[in-house]
C-alpha cells in the first residue's frame, strides 16, 4: 500500500460515492452499447427516433466523461480496499491492469465519440439543453472515418475488458468467496 491508501489505512469497502458511481456507470455503459450498436447496425427509418437516439448516446457519453473525472478524483483521495493477502501476484497484476484499462477507456471513449461526431459536423446540444462547442469542426471524410474507427476499436477493447472484469467479479463472488465482491456491493 502506498501514498493516500497507506495514510488512510485499508477500508473494507469503497466509499459510498464510489460505489454509487460504479453502479451508475455500469448501467449507463450498458445503455451506451445498446444505443451505439443500434445506431450503427439498425439505424431507424424515423428521423425523430434517430435524432433522439443520437442525442441520448452523445449526451450520456459526455455525462460519463464528467462522472469519470469526478470518480478518479474521489478515488485518488479516498483509497481502495486491499485484495485478500493470499491473492496470487499474477491475479493482482491482472486486476490492476484491468481496472486502470477501464478508467482509461472510460476517459477516452467519450473523447473519441465526441471528436467522431464533431468531425461529421454535428453540433451537440447536451440533452437538447446545453450546447457543447465543437472541438475540431467538420473534417474531410478520411479523418471522420479514422475517428469513427477509433471509437469502434475503443468500444471493442472496452467490451473485452468488461467481460474479463465481470468474470473476475463473479469468480470472487462465487468461487473464491473472499469478500472482494463486497468491496463494491
Ligand atoms: C455487472 C457488472 C460489474 C460488476 C459485477 C463489477 C464488479 C466490481 C467489483 C466487485 C469491483 C471491486 C474490485 C476490488 O475491490 O478489487 C469493481 C471495481 C471496478 N469496476 Fe466494476 N463491475 C461491473 C461493471 C463495471 C463497469 C461497466 C465498469 C466501467 C466501465 C467498471 C469499472 C470498475 C473499475 C474502474 C473498478 C476499480 C475501482 C477502483 O479501484 O478504483 N465495472 N467492479
Ligand atoms: C463511454 C462512452 C461511449 C461508449 C461506450 C460508446 C459506444 C459506442 C458503440 C458501441 C457504438 C457502435 C459502434 C461504433 O460505431 O463505434 C457507438 C457509436 C457511436 N457513438 Fe459512441 N460511445 C460512447 C460515447 C460517445 C460520445 C460522447 C459520442 C459523441 C458525442 C458518441 C458518438 C457516437 C456516434 C456518432 C456513433 C455512431 C457510429 C458511427 O456511425 O460512426 N459516442 N458508440
């Protein structure tokens, strides 16, 4: 244990705000995948439904980005519960890499999605209420395609990290029964 966590000791669970943010984010991310894939593979005929889905996906992505910044700040100042002493080194490393990877993707996905939408000339109005200025403006098709592809690959990596993460959590909850799931419950 180092730094803040050492000063604060090892709590038994994450602080309530981190637990709330974790489960809220999990719910929002599930919705982002459903609506993102819907837009990509089954774009609705109805222009108003299409507009609603794009606005929901893009606005919620921006919301997730703000939430993850708050979450990282809270996390760095409150520390985290320790894994059980008998957790093998390889598993510790995997868990840390997985969780850092999830934070990185939570930060990058909204940025890539936002730039993707900017480059197509979209002017995002957050939940139809707050205009979000475009960072890069409309770009040539080739650049737009690269940004859209970055968003797609990011989604794929995030999905793979999540599969590993959820298997890890369920492994702790059902096979090891070592209280790790309870850290976040
Ligand atoms: C059914 C879905 C999920 C389950 C069962 C689950 C379970 C857990 C559990 C038990 C922990 C605590 C691990 C520990 O104390 O070592 C945790 C931590 C974490 N989870 Fe999840 N999770 C889920 C979904 C997600 C999603 C969707 C994300 C983000 C996209 C996410 C990101 C994280 C991160 C970043 C941590 C590390 C927390 C930290 O130390 O700062 N989880 N999760
Ligand atoms: C955590 C945040 C996000 C996740 C998990 C996510 C996930 C996805 C997924 C899975 C798709 C379908 C596959 C693809 O085409 O890439 C998609 C599409 C899309 N996303 Fe996101 N997204 C996020 C944030 C954003 C944001 C903030 C914006 C814009 C402000 C955005 C704009 C788009 C657009 C425009 C599409 C349609 C894809 C296309 O045809 O290019 N996304 N997203």
